[in-house]
């Protein structure tokens, strides 16, 4: 999986993610649709994409399952 500037964590958490990219690769899925499929609010998806929130392990697995990929294909540890 290629990393891009948009995948880098904005602030607050050393975990980066490719959620926005994956949403667009999967038919331009909306934040609301992803939130519904994962059982969270749209605000949670917004915070995740912005790098302001690190998901629980359960939510990380839910997101990965929606996209049909592994957790490490969605999230990356950028900490030291």
C-alpha cells in the first residue's frame, strides 16, 4: 500500500490511516455510509480521517472489514 501526504497523521495521535483514500477507491463511499456500516457517527469518521482520534481495536477491525482489507492496510503506527 502506498502512503500519501493525506495519509499522514494531522495531530493528536501517532496512528495514520488511509480511510479517505479507501472510501474513494470503493465507489466514493460517503463518510455517513462508512459510519453507518461501522456502527459509529459521521463525526467519528471525520475525526479519524483528520488524525484527531485513534480508533479502538474493535473499530479498526470493523473499518478494515467494510473495505475488505487487513487492519494494517488501513492504519499505520507512526510513533517511535
